[in-house]
């Protein structure tokens, strides 16, 4: 098991390096302007531009910049570890930017994930157990709505109704939990719900399908033949076996959201990592883009590893050597 | 004869489908005595498994229409409400299934799965339930039962899993044990051990056993009485020794004629021509008549009754005893002369 984890971790590092390389290549193959121009202010002179290029390392070929970045990443730079450099746009260290934005995105994900897991799995179980009843149809109607409704539309509608018209919740923007806990929840409840909606729908459908499939297994018949109650059959036998695909999907979804809750963050003006990625891309702020991409890649790789290890605990047939 | 533990009368199972009603079991009746093994034999789709699942109320209630009576301990299993049936299932009537690889939950320990059967009907501590599970695993011949009870099913061989399934069925000492093709998925060398085990626990736990199989060899080894089914109906029903010595029904002749034995070479085996009928569209008269080489006009129009002959041997056929003797004497393919 230990050997397995070590091997997987080494692989993870390789994957992160490749993702980073691709980011560099893409960024340099699609240059829409000179980053030094932005850095230089309103009326740059050729001399100052040259100076900036030298300072930013832009005068070197991309692979040298890449090598320097990798070195700094592992050894750290003057702003701490991991070394991510500083923004071309405002000169702020990327590490600092990322540190500031990460809690917002993570709190958004944690809240939304809690909601979608509870709501999605419950609806899925309910509709599998009450198959072909009104409850099942209603649940599947919700699923269709959740999957088809675009997040930006849902978000705007939610803001309009619950903030503007009813005044039940806080509006856009982010209130740190340390400053004002009730303001935090009041501002987060809508983004949580809106982001959770799509996933709850997907999870409900998947839970229903896996559960129905599992309910047809021979060991479910054995459980019934023992004289277990239907409730025990569902929870202890059917749901237990359906857990593996749910955990797999959950791990991947959470990881992808680390760099990708862009629409929700934009609609609700949360200014988390997704927002940072988008604005940095528009500003051709390579170090900031790379910072978010690195974090996203690490999240995917770590969650993948976590899911694989969780497998061994969930399914005794899986043992790693 | 010993006490009757299960009395099935007129059991009929119909699955309504878009193409019409599937007549899975039609008017099936039999009795099971304590300490006796009743072998139910037939081809796939003959209704042998479905009839047993119906007794357990393990068929999907939405998709199956079940009628008839099945008395066990003074109650009719077929009309019990689901919650009361749950209390009978695994307690008074237990079942062992065909594929032990698929029948145990892959993510729960074997001992826990058996202990769960204990606590399903008895308020005991988990420790007591586990102790009972270990004890039963030992009784069905699992070595190091205490240690092995903590294994997961995939760590067990097929034979051991089937032993564990049997242990699970014995937890509450049921009066009826249904074994549905318990050896079909197992290696030949293991099959005999499992059959012996079932015979042994039948005596030790004083149960009636219904052994469902398509294998006449299995029946010959273990059954006291035999029920031959075809297309959802009983074709022949009688004491095993008598049925093998003097089979009465042409379908039984066919089954025996197609059974390989040590003495018989492959080319001597006689297959029953044709294939079983569609259960949606049963042929009129005797369901076997399109495949029966002895069929005559009446067979295609009227369903023969299951007539009880002396010795409790019943047979569903229009042939007169005289005609049967002639068919037997001629020694033609599919006759009992060829079988024995």
C-alpha cells in the first residue's frame, strides 16, 4: 500500500509537470500581445520595455522560462514555497493571489458539494425505491430541469427572486466568514444552491441508475431471502455496492471545480480561483494563469489518488500491491 | 410417512408481458415431508426455479401474477402480506441459489453476512450472532471457521461459498430448505461434496429439502421423490426409485435417454428433438406433444390429467399402460429401454 502511494505520487508529479508544459506551450503559441507592454505603463520607451523583458525573463526562449519556473516551483522563490513568481499585471506575487482566492473557491465547493451529495443521493434513492410512482416522475423532472438549466440563468434568476424581490438572502460579492459569519452564509447560500443544482441532478440520476442495477443483483435476492427488511436491503446491501461509482465521480467533480467554478463565481462576483484564471487570461498574465492551472492540476491529481485509495477501503476485492 | 412440512396446491405463475401472458408455472401441486428430499427436474424455462421463488415471494410482485396455495406451518405463503412473509423468509423456509459467486455480497465479510441472517429474526447481540455464524461455518465444513468468517467472499472458493450460503440458510433451522441448482456453477469434484452436505444437514436439522436441478444424475443420487416439469407443468411425480426403474412419461423417457452415464457412449445418447415451447404460446393439449415421438391425435387437443397411479406415482400422458409397454418393448429411441 505504501509503495503504491509512493508510486502514484511520483506519477502525479510527472502529470503536473506535463500539464504545466502544455500551459506554457499554449500560452507562447497563441500570443496576442506583448506582456511587457502592459507592465510598462502608459507611454513605454523601447529602453524600458527592454528592461522589463529582461526582468520578467521574456527575452529568453519559452523552454528556459519553463525550466526556471520548474526550478523555482520546487525550491521556492523570494515570496515563499512553492515559487510561482509574480503577476505581469500588478506585480503582486502569484502565491499571494492564489492564497487569497483559494479559500473562496474551496468554501464554495465544500458547501455546494455537501448540498448536491445529500440532495442528489437522497433523490436518487427515493426514485429508485419508488420506481414508476409519482415521486419518481417528479424526481426525474427535477433532474431534467437541473441538467438543462444553464448556471448563469439559474444564478441570475435566484438573485432576482431571493435577493432583489424577497430580500431573503445577501446579494453578490463575498463576505469572509471570519469577519461576518451570518453575512457569509447569507451571501453563499445562493451560489451553493445554484452550483449544486446541476450536480444534484446528475448525481440523482446516477444514483437511481446504479441502485436499480444493483437491486437486480443476486446478492440482493440473497439479502431478501434472509428475511431482511426492505430498508436494510437498500441501505446495507444495495447502496453499499452503489457507493463506488458515486465516490469516483465525486472526486473528479470536486477536483475539476477547483479551477472551474468560473460561471458561478462570475455571476455571484465571488472572485475566487475561477475568476482569477479568467481575468489573468484576458490580461495575458502568464504567471497568474500558471498559478491557477498548477493548483487545478494538483487538485485533479490529488483527488484521483484519493479516489483510488478510497476504492481499497470501499471494495475489498481491490487491493494494491 | 413423516409430517408434511410444505403443501403446494395449484401453484400458477403468470408474467403479463407486451407479447402476451407468459405461463411460467401452471397448476403445480406437490407435498414435501420432513426429512425428505424432493427433486424437481426439468429443462431451462420449465418453471422449476420460478415456482420456488414464488413460494418465497421473491418474484417481483409487480410483474408476476401468482395464484394457488402453499401451506407451511398452517400459513399460506402465497397470500401472506409482504411484511409477514419477511418474517417467514430465512426463518421457516430458506433458499440456496445457483451461483454462489454472485449470491454473496462482495463487500461484506462472510461471517457478517451470516450473522445478519441471525439478527434478521432474533434480537441478539452482534457478538452472539457472529459466534453463531462461526459455529455454522464450522458445521458446514469450513476449516478454521473463526478465521475464515472474517474473509470476504472473493477469498472463498466456489464450493466454500456454497457452504457459506448453506450455513446462512440453516441459521434459524428452517423446516424447508430450497436448493436451486446448488451445484450447477461448481466444479464436478465439488458438486458431490455439496450434495452430501445438503443430505447431511437435512438429517441433522430435520428439514424437508427441495432440490431443483436439470441434472438427473444429481436427482438419482439424492432425491427421495422426483417431480419432472415441462413447460411449467408437472409431467411425472413419484418416488425416485420407482421413477428411475419404471418411468411412465415419454418426456421422462427422453430425459433419461439423453443422460450420459459411465456405461453409455456419446453416440448412444438420444437427444429430445426440437426445443421447449414458447411459454407465451403454449401448444394446445399436452405441451410436449410436438416433440413426442409417441404422440397421437388426442395429444394435440386435450391436456392429459396428472393421474395418480398406485404407489403415489403420477403421470401426465394420454398413452394407455398397454401403449407404454409397447413403446418400451419396441426399444425405440427415447424409450426407457434405451435409458437403462
